[in-house]
């Protein structure tokens, strides 16, 4: 293997080790309880390596948060694609099921602690909004447009509808994550949100 390739592989391995170590520690104890010394020790790298890849602990946390969010988004797309291939349900029912699956994922330790609880607190709501924009809004818009085209929901303007629903889903996930009883909050929020969604069916509001 050429020297440049070995060097690039080593750099990538070091970054991955830092992300893996930080993710485990942030999920276990939260952002504020974890120090950079502990992260580099678990990753078995030097402190200089950490600051070569990330500006500071917050920058490392941002990368971890994006990784966790991207993994969940990818998993949800795969699950919904497989479900669509096995089912005769229309796109609207697929969307409703996908939202319920996402709300269930809000009980997951890594996603709940890192993305929903610590993310907005550490990086501000702009970071959370950016994740919604990157991983959820486009897919939601596509599904809504298809549901409108197929006559499964009222012919409402898709762009504002997608943003309003994204805000509802985001608020639901934060409510679940911050509840003292997340399981009950997930069940109640899922039932309530689905009832709101049913109001988009043709003729319901007439």
C-alpha cells in the first residue's frame, strides 16, 4: 500500500476511534459529565489527535450527533422501503407508520440522550433544526407530494404542510425524550399525532 494511502487510512481510523469513544461516553453519562481526557484515553489516541480532527469537545459532539441522526434516518428509510415492497398499503399509510417508527426510536438510548436531550442544550436549537432539514424534511415533502397526487390526502400546499408536520414530529420527539415516563409519552404522543394526521384525509374537515 502506498505511503499516502496508509496515512489517509490511519487518519480515518483515528477519527473513527474518537467518534466511537465519544459516542459511547456521551450516551452513557451525557455531554457535561465527559471530559476530553477520558475520550482520548478510551479512543487510545493523543489529545493532539483530537484537536487535529475537531476544534473542541463541542465540535466532536456535533460530529457524533450528526452520525447518530444519519444512522437513524438511514435505518428508517430502509425499513420503510422494505415495508412498502411487502405491503399493498398506500404512501399515506406508509408515512403514518414511518412516523410511529421514528417516535419509537426516540426511546433509543444513543439517539435520545445525544440528539434529543443534549443536542439542543449543547449546540442550540439551530443544530437540531439543521438535522431536521437534512434528514427529514425532504423525505417528508416527497411522501406528502405523492399522497396528494394519489388523492390520499387533501390537496394542500406541500411545502408549508411538510414544515408544519416536521415541527409537530420534532416537538413530539423532544417531548418523549424529556418526559419522566418516556414509554407512556411515546404512546400518548403517537396516538395524538396520528389523530392529527387523519384530519388530512379527504372530506374529514368538511
